[in-house]
């Protein structure tokens, strides 16, 4: 099942941290994350100007074996203090480990 993550950030290094060890990052870049998660960068919108943020649209391909707590902790560690907003399946989520875990768990349960 797929869960869409959208990250608004002005920190240009967030994408490289999420998709490490990829040398180049663009739409279609894939990686694995803790908790048996697979991530794919679907879109990356660049915005120029003061106060504007880039938006990364990432697809989380999750199996029933997804370690939600482990993945949520990993994602939180990469976003804390660096992301302006996080949306999970178009639902705005506080950038807190517990909130991320709760919404991902709810999304996965809803899909089953």
C-alpha cells in the first residue's frame, strides 16, 4: 500500500538526507528506510524567493510488516527543525514523532 508524504522545507539538504546514499536525487529516486519502508521521490517543487519553501512529494510503499515506530522515529530525526510542514495523505501532521506514528498507523489501518 502507498502513503503520500509531502514535506515543505527551505533546507536543501533534507532530500539528500532522506534519500541517502543516492548520488543524484530527482523524481523516481528510490531508497529504503528503517522499518522495512521503501521511499520514492515522486515530485520536487522548487520555489524561489524569500519565504518560499520547496515541496517534496514522497511515496511510502509499505507492507504489512512496516515497523511504523522505527520509520516514524527515523523520519522525525530527519525533519525536526528543518521542515516547515508535513502532510500525510493530505492531512497536516505536527512534526513530532508520536504524531507521525499515529497518522501513519491510522492510514495503514484504513487501507486494510
